[in-house]
C-alpha cells in the first residue's frame, strides 16, 4: 500500500501495548507515561520511536489498514461466488476484531476525530481499503444478477458498510459484551437476504 511506513518490531510492541491501554482505559488513558509503565520502559525510550500519542494512534491505524488489505487479498479467492466472497470478507473482519478489539477502540474512540486531521485521514484510508475489496464483489454480484440492480453499486456499498460499521460501533459501546462473530454472521445473512435477487 502506498504511503505506508514500515514499522519496526519495537514500534509494533508499542502499538500493541497502546492497544491494550485503549481497550481498558480509552483514549484519555493512553498517555506516554502510562505506555512507558505498561512496557516497563522509560518515557524517553517511547519518544525515540514515536514523537506523540497521535503518532502512535496513526501507526496503529496504518497497521490496521495494511493488515486488512493483506488479509482480504489472501482470504478472497477468485473461484468463490460473489455471495461467498461477501461472507468471507466480513467473517474475516469479525474474527480479526474479536482477537484484536483495541483496533475497534481506536477507530471508534470519542474525541479521536476532533483531535487530529491526520487521524481522520488514516480512518478514511481504512474505509478506502474496505471499499477497494468490497466494490468488486458488489459489481460482480450485480453483473451476475445475484445482487439487486435496483440500487446503484456505490449506494449499495454505503448501505452495506454503514450497516457493519454500526454493528462494530454497538459492540464497542457495549464494551464487547456480545460475541461479534455470532452476531456478525447473523448480520451477514440478513444483509445478503436484503441485497440478493432471489
């Protein structure tokens, strides 16, 4: 992916520790001081890798965008039907977030959006990765008359992405109280029922 900076193993460790703090204490709890304590580092050691909390969150989101791109590319096979591709894409997302809930916290944290235009842009990049993989599936489904043609592809894309984004947000604000894989599978089936032609 263009513009993605290669991160070192140490930076990845810092990102994971930041993710842990985000999950337990939210954005306000993510401070360089708390991060240094979590990692048993000095604060200056953290600053050698990242200049600010914003840089850490951006690196975490960049890492998510790159990881999504790679996972979707690997998971979706050209032999699958549009319906199978659609299911694979979202199941892949749910199982990844179930294992790594801190990414959901980063994407849906109150205050993050107002805080930084760069964080906003990185969240848009994540949405761009999802659209890049989902749009061809929708187009193929419509061409093969598996998905409805009554709705324009870009509008169908927005409806689908909005539905799943709301579900992830609900999971986040209920503090991960329900099983996102089970609820996610139910949502995949419901959305397919709505967009399929038969």
